[in-house]
C-alpha cells in the first residue's frame, strides 16, 4: 500500500516539472462520504429477504491538483481513499397459517475495507456565474485494495428464532457460508464527476462534488458453500467491483498570480474581482449580517430507514456569527436493529458561522444536545448527550428566505457507540435582510 501511495504522490508532483506556468495551478482538499455497491445473487429469491448484503456508508478523503489548459478545460490528478465496506444482514421471520407476520428478529455484521485511488483526467468548467463555477469531469483510476480476497477464505454466520404458533412449535433459521476467490490487489476504474466551486475570495473556493465511480474488475468475489433458509438450500455468491457513489466538500486554492505575458491570462479561477456587486469589497463582506437579527429554521432530514424533522431559532450576535437553540426528533423505520436507536428527542444550543455574502453562502455549524433515546424494541430509554458538526449552503430565495441543503454528523454518548451521518434540507426565515446580495 505504501509504495502505491508514494507513486501517486509522485504523479501529483510530476506535472509541475513539465509545465512552467504556475498561475493556472490549483490544489484541492476534500472530505466526504461514499456508499459502495455490493451485490448478492442467488439461484432463486430468498423468502422474506432473510439474507441480504449491505453497503455501509463511510468517510472518504481526497487531494487533487488541477492545471488550466484553456479557460474552460483543465487537467486533474488526485489521490484518495474511499471505503469498500460490506456486511450481511440476516433475519428470522415467524408467520401464522394465513401468512401474517408475527415476529421478526435480525442481526447485522460488517467487515471493513478501503481502496487507495490514484486518478488522472479532464475537468470542464463553466464561466464564472456570479461567484459560482460549475464543473464536470471524467477520470481514469488505479485502485489498491487494502483487503483483497484470498483464495479459500471463509466468511459467514447464522441467525434463528423459534416460537409457538397455534400450539405448534416453529423454528426459523438462516445459515450462510461463503468461500472467497483470489482477487488482485490492483484494479482499474473510471469516475464521472459533477459539482460546483463557490468563490470565497480572490484565490479561495468552497467546492462541492458528486462522483460516480465504476470498477472494471472484482475487488471482492465469493461463492456460497452453505446457504440455507429454513432448511432449504440455495446457490449464490456475493461480489463487488469497487463501484460507489461519493459526495464530497472541500477547499480549492488557486496558486500564485497571473503572468501578464501569459496568453492564457484569465480563467474563471483567477480573473480579477472587478464587477460589483458580484464581487464585494472587504468592508461590504464584513457587513454580511447585521447583529441583533433573529433567524428561524424548519428542517427535515432523511436517509433510508431514518427520518429527522426539527426546529431551530438563532440570533446573530455579530456579523456572520449566530448562536441558537435546536429541537430535533429522530425515528428509525427498520425491522433490523442496526443502531441502538429507535427514536430520539434532542434539544440543545448550536453555533453557526457563515463564510460570505451573496446568493449562495456556505456555512459551518457545531452543537451539543441532550435528550432521550429509546431503543428500537422500545424496552430501554436512556438520557444521553449528542455532539454534532455539519456544513451546508444557504441558497437565497429572497431577502428574508433561504433554502439550506446541509450534512450533519452526530455522535451519541451511548454504551454502544453510535455515529450518524444525515443529509438535511431546511428553510430559514429572518425578519431582517440577512445575507443578502
């Protein structure tokens, strides 16, 4: 793994020795989440989905270097790490003679893995539209698998439940064992990117990027040696090619100043800030938000098997700096106990800082909440604390209303560790003219 990362680092540095113009170089640092795609196939459908393969969401990291070769086209190389986790979810189901569900219990296992990725490709960009540059790109990838499959490696588990239905003892059981095939530690892939860069200053950009990565070879491949549901045998296998969908946010910086003799003098990333009110003076930016202003927010979060509505109110003590109080409710809608949380009611303070002024304004947020958490089975209620951090964008509708897409990570102080990552969408209203252009 280390030689691979070193070679990727040399790949990042190599273009600087080939191209002398430095005014069109940019570097970027990104962090985000990625969801891999794992597949389980069987010779016939499994009853009640009593066995399925999961694709857990996990963190991803990336560093990039770009070089403009025209005002709307750039070369880009990068290195990064993206998750390739997987797991099995098994359940046992008891039904009566009419087919009505009487009882369902499940369990989930998880195995870690990651791909170190070196990439090279092209990026196209739009003109500078206000403060926003829209981007898209295509990359070729070389991947190093941190946990390639070894020949004859065995994995699996089992679950079961018994119950008495109409005087008859019924037992339901799922058993699964898989044998791995030999997998190469180095594979290839391609990636398709789309996003935008928001200009915060002359050389600094807040970057948002969504990527679909397609693997061209197996990173995991295993065949069932023993797969039984209620005593019935099935044939099957699970596999992954390292494909994933990834969402990242980051910081992009344009290097050095423009060379006046350069024929490629101006691009959307280095053109001067000369067109007020699109580009504002420092004094204007300092007047982003007037103090003594209230802001009210209605928010809703959703992720498969989880909903999270909430309310908050904030007060601007100074320009761009807000403190407030947030009330949130969470509810898991799942037949599987994957987290020690079924429902939660949380309340607590938060702090938010905005990074500019205009139609689209990025912000960072952190908070601490206290509340009650009830387990999925409803048999246990705990009083706990929750630490949360997040980032988002305030998108202007009018002078008083903004739509805010955001992403929040929450850490619950429970005996069983629970960390949740949740995308949210909120609507904010302020009686004053807040964050206006």
